[in-house]
C-alpha cells in the first residue's frame, strides 16, 4: 500500500514527474542493507563543468538535522519525459531524494491527541506534515460499525445486511446507504412503477464538502509549485476479507485488513531503523494504551519511504548544490511587480542563466521575468541597462505601493522598490495644507502618494517616458485633478515655477536625485529677489537626497549643501536612508530655505 501527498504538477515539471511511478511501481522491502547502497548526487548532465555535490547515503547524525541534499538516496527510476525536456539547464531528477523513515499507524479519531503527545518524537521537517493519510481507508461511520462487527467475528449477518442496504435489495434493513445506487434503481424502475418520491434528492445531488483547506482532508496537498513530497508505506498484503471488501472501499485499497480509518504519524529520522523495543517510552506508551483500551484499529509500527522532489527544496539549497564550492550564493533580489531584479557579481556571470532559472522556478507565479543589471546608471534619465535572463521579455509591469498602483517600464524609467519605507517617512512630514513641488518625480511614487494627502502637487521629470507613465499613473489612481505635470530640466523647472504667482503657495520641495540633486540647489538663490516684503511669504522646506562615501556622511553632505547655497548660518536635519554599497550612504537633508538665500539680489 502507498500513501501519497501530491500537488498537481505544472506543465514545466511534467517531464520530471511521472504519475505512473506512484501507482504501479513495486516497492522494495525495507532493510538496513539498502542504506549502504545509496547513490550520491551525480553531476548534472548538462552542467558537467560544475562541481558535483557529494552526498551521504544514510540519515547520518553528523549532518545537520532536517532534510538535506546531502542525505537520503537518489531514486533509480528515470522519468521517461526527462530526455525530451525543453529546458536543459537543470535536471530536476537529480534533486529527488528518498528517505527511509518509520511511522505509527493510529486510528484517525486519536490522531491529533497522539500528535500532541509525541510532538518531540515526530519528523518535524520544514514544509512536511507529520500526519499522512492512508489511501482508501476512510468510509462513513454508518458503514464502519458493520465492518468492525464483522471483523470481530460477531457473525456474518451484519455484513449481509450491509450489502443489502448498499445495493437496496431488501426492505426492512434500514435506509439505503448508497444514494447513487438507490437513484439508479429509481431511474430503471420509473416506467414500470410510475412516479416514486425521491428521498433526500438535494442531499444526494450535492457533492460532499472537503473538511478544511490545510488539514488532512484528502490524499492531496494542494499548492502552486507541483508535487512536493510523497510518503509510501511498505506492508505485507493479506487476502480473504480484504479481497471481499476491496470493491466497497475503492481500488486504491488493496492488500490490508481494514478495521477502521487510520492516519500515519511520521516519526523522527533517528528512529528509522529501530524496532519497537528500542523506541522511547512515550512511543511505547501509545501501544500499551491502545492495547489496554481495545483501540480499533490497533496502533502499528510501519516502515515508510519519504520522497522529496525538486519543488520541495528552497532556492538557496538548489543553488548551493549547483554552484561551485566556495562561491557566494546570491540570496536576495529586488521585486518590481512580476520582475525579479538581480545585481550579480562578476564571479556569478558564468552561471547567470542557471541562477535566473532557479529564481524563476522558486518564485512562480509571482515572478515571471528575471533580469540582471549589466551596467551602472550613467545617463541623465537614470535608466538601467538590463538583460533578461529568464521568463518572458516584458519589462512593463504594475507595482502596488501603499495602496496605489504604478505602471513601470524598467527599460525606459527608473524605479526602486527599496525606497518605499523612505517615501512613506517623507510623506508623514506633509499635511493637508501643503503644496508640494517634486523636481525629479519619475513615474510619481512621491508625487501621486502626496496628492492623496496634500492640497496640490507640481511634478516634473526630464525623461519624457517617465512623464508619460506619470500621467498614466495619475489617471489610474484618479488623482489627475490634484497634480500638474511638467517635462523640463530641474533647474529650468525651479526657475519657471518660482517665477510665477505660484511661488507664494509652495511649502514643500522634494529633490530625489541622489547623484546630482545638491548641484541644483543654487537655482534657489535669489528666487524671491523681486519681492520686497519677506513677511508675506512662507519659505518652503526642501528635502534633498544625495550619496556620500565619507567617514562622516552627515558632515560631508551638509558641507556640499552649504557650498551650493553659499550660506552657512541655517539648520539642516540629516537622515540616513540606506547603505547602497559598502561605505556608501544615501542621505536625506531637510531644511527651510534661508531668507538670505531666497531674497538675495
């Protein structure tokens, strides 16, 4: 008998997973000798230049606790579709591992109570349930009482009565148990007997609801990434009564004397080769308690085979096995909508396609495209040079941030999801009476978010593609009436805006261009020189961003700001945004425009 926990394989894994392997391949009997013949992980057939991963054949105590590609054995079967796999980068069969473990078969009614008592002795491996369902042994409680009576040698009358009730052969045996057979009988006899009242027709026509979404409610563990693991039970078959009831309990139920619904409690890996007398006292107590109470069915110790597939292992475990020893495994990437943005080092370039394939496999369906930045940002539009490594080639995506939707094309505009926290911090400084001027708005992450909070926003960017997306995003978020969009150079935008009558209203200025923003501060010198009465103005608060590699980044960035404004006697508030590279900080300086700078002539 085999117990299976399956997830339906996606199309990309169909060449790796063969369903016939689970239903028709014979199981080898469990013995300790099998542990000495386990094969290590062979080099990947298509990546012979990579160093193979050496593995141990047993569940060795010297290895870390839990599942590992260094443990277990590779299955001997080869999926028939593997040779026709359209993607030769990764041979997924090389990541299948089989582990010999032990399990307790317990009555389903007592399963969760035993699980709580034996928690420290159960498998407790990540992403694997300690409870497995035995295929085909679940039937209604109405039938269970008849089967139990028959098994306890209380006479054959109960089983005969059960058959008569299932097939509806005799009145007086109680209500028919099989509604489907009863309805078929009514259909066949309708013409002869005329109209017959259908009992419980609505109940019979309605399919049974599954019990819960995440518990042991069926033979399958549903998920998005295909089959994760399979538990197979090795057990000697029995005939006689089992053959008599196999049709009643289903085709999957073969070779075992049925005495009631059961579950498997998977035991810890250190008990895989132990007999009952070698088990801990807590496990022995379960057997003693079951025998003293006459538990039906009785508790049994069985041997199982646990198979973990490629879809089980996490991204870092797969990459550690594929990449050469000593190479740092890339573990982080930026997510922009459906795009995963990598920043691979030079030593990773030879394996970039392989890394991208693993990232794509382990993050579907959220990630559909994997790109890598090929060069630093040098142009005025702050666009990145990207190379598509895996997935579809669409770089247009939709990003949701703080309840707002932004359309972005990473090939033509700039976007950084890691600045979401900083953008929210800046927005908290605004009030509903503010009028915001965003000098380098991009696609509008600050301008559009500010428009929901402040009175009005003036947004500008030099990149015409960014301005197009900015206007689209204003419409998408229904804020086009509170934002005025410009496509100008930053310095010209400042001069034009503050030369108009709008100058008296602006209270907040955002300059988020870390490479060059400080150099544009001289545009504020003398902006109010044509106005003689300074008391009628509320000078704006400026938030300017910049990079600093100095040992004291706050002091160095303040000096650059004071030099650009040619003024030293004013207060500047400094905030460290994030460390963008070793020794390189992104800083935010906030200050009120000094009167001496604003009104200089």
